[in-house]
């Protein structure tokens, strides 16, 4: 298993890309924004995105989630509905 931390937005939130070295299948963890940047990272690393993982519902962690899911068609895992800020 490998990983890369990708700072996103002008606040430099840490989004992570994790992947299997053997299969090149990846997950993006907490895509807080800058979906184009994240997709470019995936392409540059030769990875196939399989899912998006959210650790909690704060905007700085989920800001790019729905756009990334829509553009790639991958599922979103987590968090519980109660973890999102109202």
C-alpha cells in the first residue's frame, strides 16, 4: 500500500490518495476541493480511482466529494449522516 498527501485549496487541507502497488487501484480520502488537481494526480500516478473515503463531514474534508464522485462514477464511503455539520 502506498499513499500521497495532496494539499488542496488555498487553505492547504490535506487530501490523501492511497493505492495498492500491485493493482494500481486507489481511493481518495477527504477530497476537500480542487478536483482537477486530484484527477491530475491520479492520472500522473497511473491509478484507477475505485472509491472516495470521508473521515468526517467538515467542509474542508468533503468540499470536492460530490464533484469527484459525479465525474468519476465511484462510490462514496462514510461518514455517518450525523457527522456532517448543519
